[in-house]
């Protein structure tokens, strides 16, 4: 499976999905002009990857500075895919990185984690 | 196929519509679907709750930012106002300083009593005019004017009237010369007029006119009408002559006028 590497832009985050090692990351700001165009291929690739039931640990690092509401929905879809994969037997974890002064990002991470049934969602404070 | 954020939700709705469209329904099938539907609905509702919280929080932040900006804008406006006031003060201070400087400049260059050029400034002008002649080769004349028997006015009417007489004299002479002529007080009752671009013949006419004006327009003072006359000596600049030498010759001509009975013009 081909890895996904997207360089950050003013309105979109950096995406780095290394499917061979199972290290996936999304970092930066997300308020794309068209959420479907940006997150569509990312979600599709993640879906395909998780369907292969990878036998290594899948670690997803998320470090957002800002995201708009539709990007929040896209993130929830990503977490949902991960949650379902764990239910199906994949070893996966999401690590939500937030700046120690950024109460809002901390709260948003906590909100996201509430909806998940199987996936472990770790809060990681950054100095 | 185009991706949508709500693919899953749409799929459930499609399934429901298909089920409803069926003529006959298996209750088992309906129960199974309902389980899936409720699950999806619960998720939908949880996501909605989460999104609303996120939106509210962002809106709150926007409002806070807006309030902070308003406060900052207010502060900036006040600062701008203060700066403007400071600027205005500064501008008026500069204007006041300019006025003082102008006054000082005038004081440095003018005779305190009569306000005509003082000796120092007059001699500077003379040097300038002499240099100019070297370039332009135009004629230049100098007049020395000395008020006749000025000591008598002082002795007879007092120094205040003497001062009045000096001021009156400069007013009369000033009204009889051109803008380009330079009028200065050389000391006591002795004055000089530089006449640029003026030949000795023209200078003679001017001097005679000034002499006559001074004679005709006596000083009207509290002590009565006082007749004033003036003796004038003229000299025209010679080729290569210095300003100093020119003054000396005009001065000598003025003494000749004194010797010849005062109230007259002599030319060197």
C-alpha cells in the first residue's frame, strides 16, 4: 500500500501515513476549502489499510493547532474507523497531543475520546 | 465515487428507505435493521453533541477575541489621541522656539533702538556687495549719513527725545530708499546706506532726495517740533577697492559736507 505524505499548507495539516511501520500522523491546522477533497483520500486509504487487518501495532499521532467543524467531523470519522478496526482485532492507539497551555485542544481531545468504545485514546501534554 | 463526510449516515437512510418500500416485511429483518439504525443514530447523536461543544467553544473564543480586540482598539484610540495631543504640544513648542530664534536672529542683526541693521551686519552686507561687484562689474555706491548737531537735540530735549529723533530719522530714510538698498546704523547718529547697481549720478539724486525729506519732515515731539537735518557723503566703489576703504572715502565726503555748512550732500 502506498504511503500518504501531504505537506502542510496554510489551511491544511501535514499528513504522514506510513502504512509499512503503522505510524500515522496528522499535525497542524485544518480548515480546508473543501473538506471532502482533502480528507476523502486520507479516509479512503485508512479504510483500505485497516481492512487488511495489519498485524503490527498502529499508532496514530494527532497534534492539531486548530480545526473547523467539518474537519472535526472528518477526525471523528477517522477515529470511528480506528475504533471499528480495534473491535475487529487490530492493535491500535490514538495519541492526542496538545500544548499544555491550550485548554481548548485538551477539551476537544477529551470530547473525541468519549465517543470511542474500543480504541484507546491517549492524551499527551506537550511543554 | 465521490467521498462525503456523511457516507455512513446516507447508507443507513438508504437501507431504511428500501425496507419501507418492501411489500412484505420480515419482522426479524426489521428488528435487525432497527438495532443497526439505533446504533448509528446513537453515534450520530453523540457526534452532534461533540460538534456542538466544539462549535460553542470556538464561538466563545471568537467572542473573547472580539472583546479583547475592542478593548485593544479602545486603548489604541486613546493612545492615538494622547499622541496627537503630544504632537500638537510639540508643534506649538517648535513654533514658539522658531519665533524666539527669529527674534534672536533679528536682535543679533538689528540695532535695538531703530531696528535698522547694526554695524556688524551692515559691514557683512557691504563685504557681500563688494564681492558681488567683482563678479558683475556693476556700479556700487555707499552713503554715510550723519544727523547734524545731534548732540544739541540730546542736550536740549533729553535722551528720550534724542532716541525719538533717531527713530524718526530712520523711518524717513527707510521710506526713501529701495528694497535692495541696505540701511544700517554705524554708531551714535551715524548711518550708512549701501546702494547696489547705482552709479554716482544716481546716488547723488537719491542722497539729495533723502536730505530734503529729512529736512522737510521734522520730528513732532512732546517738546515741540524739532527740525532735523543730515549731512551725507557719497563714494562709488573703485576697481579693486575694499569695503573698508570705500567707507573711509564716503566718511571723508560726509565730513566735507559738515565743513561746507551741513545739511548737504558731498561726493568723493
